[in-house]
C-alpha cells in the first residue's frame, strides 16, 4: 500500500468530526485514524501514516467511518482514496 487519504466535500462545523480508519482482518493498517474536522477546507485531503503496508492476495480492506456531531454539523461527501501497488514478483 502506497498511501491513504480522505476528505469531505462539505467540511464539518463546530466540534463535529469524521474519523476514517482502514483495517485488514479487524486490525488497523494506519498509525492513527484520519480525523476530519472543521480545520480542513472542502476537499482538502488529509493523508494518513501507514503502519502496515504489505498486503497479500485475497485480503479485504475495510473502511471504518465514525461521525460525531459534537456542537456542530457533520461534514458531507466523504472521499477516501487508497493507492495500492501490485507487485507481481
């Protein structure tokens, strides 16, 4: 896996937040989940730090999304991109 990033088309307001995690077999492959808050502009990608980059044939990636309204409005239009390099060796 080369990179993982996420953004919102409409950002959160107030203390609302959306977190995005990427898991394989229930375990996160990210050092920490991506947190999208009111600090990010619309469509501004937040790039994750990958802790486990190796994938094997047949593994499924699960995107886990958690939204918290807090004292604002949760953003809309979540975009998640995972770039994976297939090494045929």
